[in-house]
C-alpha cells in the first residue's frame, strides 16, 4: 500500500472502516437515563482507530469516521489496538478490496 489512493478507493476504505468500527458492543456497560434511572444493559460504540503520522506520532479517532484532513499515509496506517495486540484494519481492508478486484470483478476507480 505504498502508492497514493484514488479518491474513490480512499472513500471506500474509510467508509468500510467506519462500518466495521461502529459494530462494537459491550454488554457490561451500564446505561443510565435522566434522573439516574437504569435503562438497559449494554451499549454499542465506535471502536477507536489509531493513525500514525509521518513524524511517528499517533492519534486515536473516536468520531464516526476518519477525518478528511488525515493524509493517505495516516489512513493506510490505521489499526485497532486491544491490549498488547493490534489489528492493522486498513491494510486488511485494502487486501480485501484487492481480492475482490482480482477474483470477483469489483472495479474501484484508480483515478
């Protein structure tokens, strides 16, 4: 993934990551409404993606989607950290797109 993304490819990868990151759920989180009344157990949340900048700094994105100000290199570096492990989610999504292009006729604009 060393080359620049096309605009369409970048948009597709960011959208897919947003969908994936938004599917987290923790049944142990307690939800309380107005007046401290317990409403339900469990809550969905957006899993934070960590982006690396060219200077080596890292930033966590907890908003709905990776911001448009993130460089292509930052987008490519995106990973989910959990404990001592990390899932290189953007590299994996790029590999999935490449697989679909090579084996199933998916066409994503290269411009």
